[in-house]
């Protein structure tokens, strides 16, 4: 994980020349004051992309984050929509400082927020930042992360071709801070959950997105530096909560349509998945499969906590002897690569359309 990037701060603009007091007075008296002309909202240039930035006590990281907004090489019209969620540190001072810099280079800055005693949460802040934005597309950014200069340009180019999709960046997971989607599609999917701390609002939104038939596309470049630290909001969500939502979605989207299936992984994670399933879906598990000979030699898995009598005994088979469809319950990286290598080496690639990949470990 990246932990310590520090981008160079933007250079301050030099002040312009000043007239001597007598010259300034003469100039003022020689010309009548020009009437104040406000540009009608509807005549303002169209905003192509709004960067959505929720902020809560982010003074340690905001300079890096906002510098990365300034450095975007996108040639369209940009807006930065910030919602300050009751920050008690110097976040607003930093935001106001950067507002001047960003607007100087043509990036519109919209700021909202509240100063209540307690924050309302990430979901609420994102919804408010989106509601006050005016861009045709939404680029999500966390206040402790740093965008690569090409991020908005590359994701916008991809998004205009697939308006009902969420776009992410190259990486091991569908990480929320790399999301990019159209404002219209966000409105169709619905708002983020606003229950507050401990709720995975991004995961729940993603599931709603998939239920609506939305797609997921990957821009295969590193577009963002993700900062992992003890104060990150992600730590407020328990792993057990994420697990529960994932199991429920798996059962809803796949298992209810299957009469039987095999769980890839006879180890700890595979057994945990089995125990987490509803009784109806537990009965559909015909076997565990694995490549580990020691696990295969055990012959079966006995669910000792089951209230059934006799207790369920699930066979453990070598993957070559397993029957599809599969639910893959393996860690990222090596285990996942081993799975697909095993498929290709045993002429099982024709089964790919029947294989569902599920990952609950290695977040």
C-alpha cells in the first residue's frame, strides 16, 4: 500500500502592479463605475465532469489531494464539488485556499457543508456533493487519495461510450475512490445509503447498480494513489458486515437460479461460506473442490454445528473431478491465478460461462 506520497504545492501567483494612490483616484473619478453583470446560470459553460469530494477532518491530506485535481490534463470543463461533513480541523481553511488556485485555472469549485457537532457520514456527504454538482459525469475522489494527471481524461473517454456503467481503475478490487459514472446513471441507481458509520455505502450502491443492469469497465492504468491509514473510514465497517452483504448478494444473484454447485476451496474460507449460506442453499452444495492433496484426503467436510440429523457430510474432491457450476472462494493473487491456471491445464475453460467467482478474503 502507498503510504507517504507528498505532491509539490502549486506556486503562488505574484501580485499584479499597483497604481499610485493619486493615479488610482484620478482613474476612478474619470470613469463611471461599471454595472455588476452576473452571468446567468443557464449560460455558463457546460460542466463535463464533477469531481465529488466528501471531506471530514482531512487537513493532513487535502493539499496532496487538491494538487492532484489541479494537475488533471483533461481538456474539458471540470468542477470540484466539495461537501464538508462537520470538520473540526483546518480543512475549510485549506479548501478556501485551494478554491482560489483552482478557479484561476478554470476549475469551478462548489462548496457545501455543515458545522453540526457530529458528522453525518460518508454516504450523506457524497449525496450532498452530488446534489450540488452540475457535471454530466461524476468522478469520485476521497480526500486522502491522490489522482494521477490522466485519470479524468481516460475515464471520461471510456464513459461516454458506455453511459450505464461504472468505471474503475487497474487494481485488485473494485475500489470506490476510482469510480466514474454519468450523473444520469447515478440518478437511476439511487443515492448512497446514509445510515452512517459502519455501513458499507459503496458496496450497497454497487449492488444496486448491478441490479439495475449496469456494467463495470476497467481502465487498465494506475489512475489513483490510495492512501491506507488508521483513520480511514473503511475501518469503521466490520469485515463480518461486508461478508454478510456479499453472501446475501451471491444468494440473490446466482444461487437461487442453481439447483446445485461446487465450492472451490475446502479450507477455512470455503467452509465459512458454506456455514453462512441459507439452509436451502446449503443443500445445493454437492462438493468442495481443491488442489491441496491433504484436504482432498480427508474425503468430506462434516458440518458439526448443523441441527440436522444426520449431520451434513460434504465430499471433498480434486478440481478435475468436480462438477460445475463453481462458487470460487479463494484469496486474491496466487490462489485466484492458480484456479484459472488449473482450468486451462485441465481443459475446463469451456465451463467459464458457468463459473461464478466469489471472493471474501484479501480485501
